[in-house]
C-alpha cells in the first residue's frame, strides 16, 4: 500500500452502473439501474426513465418526499441491500448549505448515492521537543464498519438538524469524553471528498476536517462504545502505518494523510506522488 493507494481505493467507482436521482431538477444522488427500475413498483411516487430516477410532480414538499424515501428505505431492508435502518437521518440537498429537499435514513444514503457529510477531528499533542503526536483510536471489534481498525480521535456523520459545531460537540463528548469548552477549540482546516462504489451503492462523502491541540494531561476516554482504546503516536509511526499498511478505517487514511501534509511530515521531497496525493484528497 501507499498514501496514493488509499486515495485511489476511496475513489474507485463506475458511474455507468448508475443513473441520476433528481429532485426539483437537481441531481441529488446516483442509483443503481436495478434499484431505479424496481422503485416504481415499490411506490408509484417514483418515476423512472432511461437516464434518471425522480418523483411524480405532485410530491413537492419536504415531508412528502421524506415519506417516499422512508418507504424506499424499508424496501432496501426487505431485499437485503442494507441490514437495518439506523433511525438517524441525513439531509438530501443539491449542495452543502442548501435548504434540504428531503431527509433519508443514514443506512440508505449509499443506495441513493446522496452526498453525505461528516466531521473528523485530529487530536494532537506537542511533545517536549516541539514535535507532534497524534491521538489514535482503536475501533471496537463489534462495530459494523471497520471493526478493530484505527480511527481519528473524533469522527461522526452529520445528521440533519445539527450545525457542524453542535455535531462536533456531541461527537467529542461521545467518542472522546471531552467537554464543550475543549471541543470548541477545534480549528477547521479544510475538507476532504471522495466517491467510492460499495456493495450498497455509491458512497459520496464530504468530510469537514478539524485539528484540536490538547494539553499533555488530557486523555480521551470513549463513552459510546465505538472505540475500545486510545494511544498517543509520534507522527513518524502514524505516517509509516498509513503508508505501508491497511490498519486504518478506509476514509481515515485520507484525513490522516491530509494532517501529515499540513504539518510537514509528507512533502514533495519525500514522496514522488505528493502532487497526486494532495489533489486526490479533494476529488
């Protein structure tokens, strides 16, 4: 593996297997052809053509569209595309910041190829020599996604109805036991995007990235069962682990690679793929 291999893995997809999902004339997602063809039989509110899936003109308001998508999400469970619904909803929007056109259960987001947003926080400490150490979480082995793999100190999807700041505060408390004042010191440092084909559909994630410097005496403690342990790693160990192995949750490889670039550990001088890596983090 290499830094670039992780980026390529997160961007592997073939749109020829999908057709557009449109609401109000906006392309809000991508649906596999077989699912698109099946949905009008699930609910007559769906309309399918050769190149797109949409809804009948009479279904125009937020609640009606959301009810239609709830019906589709239940069908995805019935046919085994997703194991179970999550009861957590994401906004269906044409772009970040736009008024939501509907909501969709998190478990069904990939099946509809909806853009999904999240927050990832790099928790770090300065050592006595001025170098940086990164807090690394080990995901619990009972997780459905990436069990036992390495993770950011704080990370979570962005549900509808919360601001980024509110979600960051919530995730910081749940995943690292940090209070609101500490979480509020997290600095926004950019965003990472990728589009990845999965068995469920098309995973179109946009991750808002933050850095949070912690004093040496603050140790993260997980409270929601998602992480089984935390360790403080020097950046050299972090870099080698990402570069040479597959121990990290697939998308966290990208967040950590971005951290290594921004803090001068990954440079044009020490990796000939630097330019493609830097550009590839924001596809």
